C-alpha cells in the first residue's frame, strides 16, 4: 500500500500576503507532489494576481510549476510598482 508522505517547507511572505495553515515558525506541511502554484493558492489571492507574483525557492526565482522538496524555503513578494 502507498503511504502518504508529507514534506515540510518554510514560507516567507512580504507585505499583505498571508499563507493559511502556517505554524508559528512559518512552516507548512504539504504533500510531496506540491507545486509552487499550490502555495500561491493558499494565500487567497486571485489567480490573476498569482500569475504575476514573483516567487523564490531557496533564493532562486522559481517557476510556478516547480515541485517543492522537503526543507525548501519559499518566498512570496508582491510586485513593486512606481517610479
């Protein structure tokens, strides 16, 4: 029988972004096939805004389709505008 495995990731957010389900230290337990896009969906942002949300995984700019691994650190930042 297959056993469901969870991975533990750390999530950092800037500004008004809030990820639902984080523990007090900023960690989240998710399934082992979780994509960056799945974490964006946990913010409650509209999918359109999610498309433009820059995301870093372990300090590198990441695609929304990247699969997360145990111990990854994901950083979500609202885009900056102005001049």
